[in-house]
C-alpha cells in the first residue's frame, strides 16, 4: 500500500504548504501593511538607540541629565540592537517580529509613562510615550488584518 495524498487530503496539504512557503518569504514579498510597522519601528529604534551612544551630551540636553551614563549607553545599544533585528528581518519564524516589536513598544512606552507621571524624566518622555503607542497601534492594526498579517 502506498501512502500518497488523496483528493480529500488536499485542503490540509494546501494549508501546510502555504504556511511553509509563507514562513520562508522574503521581506519584499510581505504585504506592505505588515512590513511598515517593522521598518518604521526598526529605524526609530536604531536612531534613538544610537543617539546616547554616539553623543550623550545632546541626548542629555533634550532628555535631562543622567546619573549613570554607562547605563544609558548600554540601554541605547540594546534598543539599537532590537531595531536592527526588526530592520533586517533577522527573526526566524512567524509572529516573532510582531512579538518583539509589540513587546518592546509596550515595555518602553510604560517606562516613559512612569517617568512622565512620576516627574522623574523630562517632558520629552511624553513624545517617547506617543511614539511607542504609535508603534504598538501599528502592530495591533497589522495583526487584526488577518491570520497572515498576525504571523509577521
């Protein structure tokens, strides 16, 4: 007896084949709506992450003086690394870019909100909270466009 698919197996096989193909799609083939949050947030994170690493004085002029410059530079490097991963789509598997982008936006947004409400940070953190809320909203909008969008 040969184990070959029959006609009633085709819907299951089609879904499995489609999932395998979509998992290996290049960034150029991704729908624009799901690619946009990844690219926008990645560029924003690289720029804002590298800023204190490259020029702490101007960063502090906008955000206020910091006690631990090494910590600010380390966090900046980490944020830039997340941004690079989002930009290069160096995140294998469906849904990982979305989880990374949404998780980072929520974590950094809540941190900025705490610093704003507690008055431990400068007023520039209000803009940071708004930026992170925009990133989170873009990921949520993309994930509600359908199962294919949510997987990216």
